[in-house]
DNA sequence: AACTTGACGAGGG
DNA sequence: CCCCTCGCCAAGT
């Protein structure tokens, strides 16, 4: 038997690993994670995985959409719980419920080497 | 086995 | 900048 079937249906665990690597005060987009998984995966699939993620072991709250807003779908009742938690993490949201991805979007170093390891001074104004 | 839904993204108006 | 449409892959019925 091959113990290398880690790229079959265990792709969800890979998503969990990535999400768990997200530090507090930082967020990632579905598309970003999908890109790390590799070709054949789309933001739709990532969102589907998140739907079955353990809210106690996986910081699903740090995964938002490319708009910089929370996309918990119809589960946003009575309020955007995800945004509430992220705000507690130190992320600032505007009246439209969107945050600056340029500041909070973070890329894991072990998955993809890019230019994005600078630490923004969350000083705000 | 086929159709529909769904925590998304990019492009066009 | 906001709204609408199409494309994507996986899972449920």
C-alpha cells in the first residue's frame, strides 16, 4: 500500500494544516489556499472543506474571501460572527465589513516562497 | 449515474 | 465603486 496517497482525499487535512499555520491577526483567502493545494482545486472546494472543518481545532475564522470580507454565507446570523472574532484578533474592518488584505493577508513560508513576509505595523492611525 | 447546491473568483457593464 | 454573470470542483440527494 502506498503511504503517499496524501494527495487524494486527504487534501482537506492539507487545508487544515495551512489554516492552522495562520498566526493571530492574519488572514488568508480561499483562492490563496486553493493555489497552494495545487491545480485542480478551486476556492469553491476550499470553502467546502471549511464547512466540515473543526471549529475547535481549525481557526476557520482566519479564512476570508478575496474581497477581504467574511463569507460565512447564510450562517452570518444574527451577525457576522467571523468578523467579530477577527476584530478580537486585532483586525480592523470598515463599515462595509471589509479589511485591508494588503495588510492582513499572509502567506505561509513553507508552502510558497513569495514576497510577503514583512510585518505591517498594525498601528493604525 | 445525473442534477443541484455551495464558507469563491474574475470579468464585464 | 457596485451589481450581475460565468466558471470551478466537490459533496449531497
